[in-house]
């Protein structure tokens, strides 16, 4: 998909969701109204924060590219990631960077909710999104939007804060521009993908991941 066209579509998705958030409409929150094509270079991405856990100066930087609607990504977080965090992140060996991939509108909505609470709440909301992936992705778009809001509420966010996050079309465009730039630079074609000290790896078991990480230490 053309990058400029994708950014235009993402802006529409955010606007449509925002209309649902404010009106409580039971119809599909996505609307083609007010679509505009925006050059990627014109998008202000300065407000998009790189989300990571671990020592910023760790000898290994591991970047995971993941989609919130990807079952394999949910499986990675339920299994390999927990061991990775305990054995490598919490011990100062790995800086773990999480980069969102937006294959669909629901993944974008999930990312906007996860980022709504800032860095302090981000990974807690991410855990909830992946843990309950099978439940929140079911139903009509309006119901999915409601499901995602529940995770924000569980993290202590109020309705006004969530409304502001989910109606921010500029933030949606910025998130997508950053995703496109990073994914293109790292050659991302599927999720989950891991970039370990600059080298791209596909999804792997934890035992395989340990071998790669230990070779970098």
C-alpha cells in the first residue's frame, strides 16, 4: 500500500472511532468522511515515544515488531517474553523495545489505548490487550472499541482521557508514519519480528532466542 494513502486512511480510522466514542453510536465507527492524503514528511512525529523496558545501556537491544491482533504475537508475550524479561531484561542484559505494527484498524485502536496512559501504564495495558486478544477482537467495530476502552479503564484512565486519546487523528497519523518508517528501515514483513543488535530475526522459540542472545553477550 502506498505510504501516503495509508496515512490518509489511518486519519479516517481515528476520526471515525472518535465519532463513536463521543456519540456512542452502535454503527461502524469507521467513516470515509474527511479523508485527506498527507505526505509522510509533513507528519509531526516528535510526540511518538519509543516504548522500552530494561537498562537503556544494556549490551543487547532487542526490538520486537508486533501487531495487537496477531495470535503469534500474543503467544510470544504469553510465553517467550515472560522468560526473556526475567532472564535478560530484569538482569540488565537486554533493552527491550516494543514497536507496534498496524496491519488493521483494530491494531491501531489498541495502540492508541495502550499509549493513552503514557510510559508508566503502557506495558501493563499491552499485557491486558494480548492476554485477552481472543475476547476483545470479537464482534462489530463498535463493540471492539468498547472492549478496548475497558483496558484503559482497568489501568486507571477516565473517560475524558480515553476520549481525548481516541479522537486524536494527528496522533494516529504520527503513529502510522513512525511505524512505516521503522518497518521499512528494518525490512519487517511479518509479526512478530525481532531485531537483535541490528540483525533481523523471525519468530522463534525461547530456547532459540536464548542462543542468539547469549552469542551477543
